């Protein structure tokens, strides 16, 4: 079963996703249960601490347990977004969000159609570096799929802006990246980028395979607990 369309079930101690035990500790179970009950509202650290520990002196412990809990969620669509400074936590249960960056509009929308149909993903398409960075400023993506050759803006000559997108993402600790190239002899390893890649033309199963690889472990996890 697709990991993004599952069902969360609480046990006395622990929880499961589509019948698979998430291997939660008692404290992690309590945190997840409280956040689930409060959806879609956010719980402050103090409030969550009081509900789980019965006092407000374990705020730092809450942060550590939430970080561990995020790691348990990598095979589910459950998300606990990063808390803003002084803020609390909330639970999100939704589809993976993917940014597809390719100058060729036909190919970009074909990729988007496959990802929506097979992974139930929410997909946003960008045809230039500036469109991609604008989308990144407005959304939190789980996966970034970018062609090596991408124009700075629509209608401009294509340059290696796709590599710049990937490099910037990796510099921020974002792991969910996939590179595309129309050049069969392109040397991905020459740029020191240890990321999944596809050479055009590619078949849909190959695209879905690298997209799933990029989704696990979750890039959101990588950033949250680094």
C-alpha cells in the first residue's frame, strides 16, 4: 500500500500505520496522541509538556522526543512541522509535496501527472530558476526534481541553474533531490552531488522509483533533526 494514504491507529502503548508498528516509546505515543487530538491546532511547548509529563519543567525533553518521533514517521504522511522560535507543535497528515523544475512545459506537466497519479502527491511546476525559488519561498517541499539545464527566467537561455537549485538545497541540509539531464554522458559525480538522477528520455517507473527514493528517509526529517 502507498505510504501516503495510510491510517493511524493508536494502541495502549504505541501506534501503527496501515498495520505496521511504528515502534514508539511510551512518551512518543503520548506526544503523538496529544497532537493528534489537538489537530489542526498547535500546542505550545508548555501545554504539551503539561499534558505529557504533568508539569512544565521538561520543555527541552519535549523537543528531543519530538525529534525522535519525526524519525519514526518517515514511512507515513504524518508531519510535525518545525516549531517557530518560542512556538509549539502541531500535527499534519497529508500528501507529499513535490516541486518539478523543467524548461519543457510538456515534460514538466507529464512528470507532474505521473507523480499525482501514482504517489498521490501535490505537485507544483516551475519552468525557470526564479519560478522555482519563488515556489520554495511559499511552500515546504518534500522532494525537488530539477533539470540540470534551466533558464534564470522564462524565455531566457537555459544554463546550469538546475544544478544551482540542487546545490543550494543540499547546502541547507535538504536531502530530497533528483536531477534530470538530457545528456547521456553527463557526469553527475563530477559535481560531487550524491543524489538520485535520471537521463532523458526516461520511463515512468524509473521516475517513480527515484521519487520514492528521495522521499525516504524524509527530507523534512533530515532538516528537522540535523
